C-alpha cells in the first residue's frame, strides 16, 4: 500500500537526516495518514478513505466531503477523489 493521500495525492518526500557532525544521509518524510470514514450527503453513503491529517482539517474547514470536492480543482485531487467528485456531480445533476 502506497503512502499517498486519497484526497490530495500528497505522498512521501525525500530529504537528508543531518547529524551533529553535519553528515547527511537520505531519509523519507512520510505524510501523516489516517484511515477515516467520511459521509457524503449527496450520495447518501459513507466513504472509507486514507487521508492526510492536513486534508482532513481542510475537509472540516470547508464543511464536509461534498463541499471540499466541489471547491477543489481536478488537477489537485487524487484519482480516487476525482472519481468521487464525478459521482457527486452526476447525482446532483440528476436531482435537479
């Protein structure tokens, strides 16, 4: 399983661990991923996602999963999030 956020696509970064004597060795900076279940009001069901803590704060700030996906640009979303966004748009178009 890759260390990648299902909403934002945020992944691991590479950098250096620097010792006291200034020796640099490679290391990975991993995102803070959480397994969460978010409710989609439009779809009327819950969705299990592996989301970074930063993205989870953004979802709460914007007022839920549907509002977060509606406001986000497609280029900034991970493939799983783009699929959810399309499903929500399709359901909203059919509703009215």
